[in-house]
């Protein structure tokens, strides 16, 4: 089945394939060999999916589009202040190849015109024996997710005819914007412009810029996080030469074009677009490229100032420990207390990008909750980025809450765990799972309300096992004499998922964990039982295979009711069997009721 998105691209391609306006660049003789009919459109999403139509795999030279990316490399090499002192960020209003330098300082207006781009080349360092062009080629290759090669013919052709760019180079030398003989820098610039790309490469480079500098296909970091907005900033204000104002008004996407016929556009945080069609307009922008981008932006509402493009607030869901608890099962009385005081523990589930505007409502909620809670757990499962401002504010609010006696914990932080820890939230505030975080908070709350409560219940006799709570002394004696006993060491698997279920276990000492195997040695804890409780009743009752593993977490002693014994009891002592079944039914009712409370809290 064809996606409707591909259809949009196909329609656009058909709409403009027959357009015959514009002229293939010929001031660099080799460029004039391009076929005016080549035409490709590609969209790359932030998660690395490509939609393509037309000549998206035809190679052509990147030309000026390289300027945007090598500006990123110069910023990484020299830092922002150093670069800004030498190259401005102001639209020039002149043609791309104008010898336009600011009066007085001689600084180029911006890095997107030739003067600024040549100056930018001069800022790139030679490191570890690697030349500037080698470093530029590697940098751009990382953005594209594939090795980019120089088109030697085009490079030679441009180098032989690039007298105007040489003049610019010497002017830059004159003003000390370039501090060495400009010859090699100019060759670097010509080579950089001659790197071969495809329309799909451009889209991926765009998606890399949209994806905080991570190439969404290789997953590799290509552009330093802190300079992504600088690169997009100059693209937005200066990327389309002296048509940049019109462009941002009509299309509204940071973009860069090149005389090879390429246009790279970015919807920050969302996607990259590559368009390729060699015929150019007077400003040197691809004619079909501009039309395609204008239509795409309008038809898919991609303008970056689109008023509906509002990020969702980061607060996805909120509940407390009277609704949702850790997976560990507690004795009934303890559990009742926990439910009663559970509102002292609050869980806030966060989502999306954390930046000032999305994180601010979370802070508001934290400040409000501080009046009611002792523990607040932030669940980061659905958070895909955390910016520096949110980290700073998270740290501040964490500190203030601590002063107010409220413990703030982060869990499921995944790849954000490191920055969160580095931002000053101590190890004790970071938990791998919400389950573990809840258990820790529950223990603290319980310690306050039931000071004599023991977290690890002591061994019990049959009399104190819930399953037999309705049995009389004679019945207990009968059971005691007939049930098998088993002991397990910590780490032993007592029940293997998939196996036959012929046994019901009554735990008299120690504790066991029910685990759902997630593969790769990972598992999710579903339940924890301790002495006095029974387990394995589900599959025992309906004779289905075991649905999860049960593993001893401490030395375990248990008694076992086998299916054979249970049937025998049914014949000889039907009242006893009824009591046991009745107790199991009550426990299942209880569990179902708890599950319903949890589900309704989690559906909110
Ligand atoms: N190499 C080309 C030049 O300097 C790049 C110009 C462009 O793509 N606008 O002339």
C-alpha cells in the first residue's frame, strides 16, 4: 500500500516536472553539464524514515549547502565568540558571490555568502594530521550518514575559474579575517563545494539538524548539540541569499540552497527536506526547489511559526500510591494502611521534550504537590529530550523540595539519567524503574505509620497462612501431614513459564518474585510474595501452562498442594476444599479490585 505522504510528493513532482523556468549554472563550466530535467524530492523524518520521489539518488555537488554545515564545524572548533568576532550573522542583501564585507572591520556579513563561507573555512582547524577538507568531508559525511566524495572535475573547473572567490579570499586576508595566505583555504572551499551528495543525503542532513544533531539513521552524533540552533539561525536569516526574507515569510523553514540545484530545508525538531533540480533563478536558488518547498510548507503546514505547532505540556499523567503501588505484595493490614496514606506519594509521568514551556507546568504541579506529599516520583519513560534549562530548573526544584522535606525521585531516565545525575541530583534520587522507586517511598511511609512493621515478614506456621485462615485445627493438621515441603536458595527458579502447573505453593518463609521475561536477561517484576502468602494458583486452577517465572529472592521454605492431593481432599473432605477455594476466590476478588483502581488511575 502506498502511503498518502508519498502521494503528496508524487503529486508535487508531477506538478513541477514540466516547469521549464530557470537556467542551469554555467559560471563554473563543469556545472553546465547537469541535466535540467533531473528532479528529486525527499523528506526524512526525525526518526529516520525517508519518503522519496524522482531523482533522489542522482549525485550532484553540494555547493553552498556545505556552508551551513561547515559553519557548525567552525563553531565546534573555535567557539561562538571567536567565530562571531570574524564572521557576522546579518543578512547582506547582496548576491551570494558579492565582495561584500562590513565597512571598517572587513568582516563578512554572514557565513552563508561566499565571503563568510571562505572565512569559515579558514576557522576550521587541522587536527591530528587531518587537513581541513578531510575534517569537513568527515563532518558532512556524518550528517549524511554515508561517505561523501569530491567531484574532481567540478573542483578543478571551479578552482580554474574561481577568480572572484580568490579576490574575496585576499580581501579577507587584508582585513586579517583570515590570518594566513588564503590559497589553501580557497582550495578547501572549492573542494567543500564539490562534495557529491544526493537529494536523499540532503534530507538526512536536514533531519540531523532537526534531531538535535543526531543523525537519525546512524544514530551517531554529527553536530554538537549546542550549535544546532546557531546553524539553523543563520540558515533561517541568510540561507537563501537575498531571497531569504521572502523565503522565511512564504516557506518558513531554515534552509540552504546551492548552485548545483539542491535545497536543504529543516523543520526544527521534526524533519528534513531535500529537493534537487538544477535550473536556477536569478538569485541562484533552484526554481523547482523553491516551488516544491512553498507548496509542501503550505500543504503540510510546515511553517516553523505555524500557530498550531505547540508542544504538549510535559505532564502526561499523575497518580498517587493510594491508586498505584509497587509490585511487591504486602500483608492485607499493611496494604490497607498504605492505601490510606498513599496520597503522600505522588507519581508524575512526563512526556515529550522537556524545555521551558513544556516543563513549566510540571514545576507548577511540583510546587503545588509539595504541600501534600512527602515523596514525588518523576517518570521519564516518555521523555525524549531534556534541555539545559529544564535540567537547571529540575535541580533547583529538587533542592527546594528537599529543604521542604519532600523527596523528589526520577525513574526510567534512560539516556537522560547521566545528565540528570550530572546536574546534581544525587544517586539516591535516581531509580531505574518506577516499581523500585515506589517501593522505596512506600517503605518510608510505612516506617512512619507502622514503626513495628517488618519489611521482611518472619517465617510463619500453616496457621498464619492466609490460604488456610478459615481452617480449624484438625484441618490444618491434615494438610500439614499431607502437603509436601520444599526449600529453595535465593536465585532458584521455582516455577518456569510455559511449564505444566500441577502445584499450588504456600510460602512459609522467605520471599519470591514473579518475573515476566523480556529477553536479553531483562525482566519485569510482576509481583512479590512473602511468607504467609500463596502463589501459583492461577495456572493451578485452570490447568493452563505457567505464564511467568517465579524466582526465590531469599532462602525459601514452602509447602505444596499438588493437584492429586487437592482432588483427594475434594473427595474425602469437600468442606475443606471449599474453604480453600473460597479463600482463593476472595484473594482474586481483592486483586481484581486493586487492578481496577490502578487501571482507572492509569487511564486518566
Ligand atoms: N562554489 C560556489 C561558488 O562559490 C558556491 C556558490 C553557491 O552554491 N551559491 O561560487
